[in-house]
């Protein structure tokens, strides 16, 4: 099972096809070729290494908060 993760673009290659994205300090190289006009600071959904959709800031923050809550609940269960 794969999971699509919201991340923020933090760098873009000179040709615009790849870049780096961040989620709470976790950085990944991503393919940006499926996104129209990617910009540093954009929030995108990453699936299998590809940015597949842009998010507006408000929706991205909601999704990120849910991921953080999920991570906290999972780590609490392991105690």
C-alpha cells in the first residue's frame, strides 16, 4: 500500500523537472514534471516520488496536522 504525503517544495532544479520537498525536516528528492509551474514554497502531494497535485496553504496545513496526529498516536501505541 502506498501513501501520498503532503510536502513543501524547498528547491527546484534548473530545468524544473525535479526538486526537493520537506515534511517536518524529512527531505526527499521529487519529480515535479507532473505539476504545472512548480515554485519553491508550494505544497504538493508526493506519491511514489512524484508531485501529483498542488495544495493551497490552508488545506496543506490541515493535512499536515492530521499526519502529525497520526504519527503521535502510532508512537503512543508503541509505549
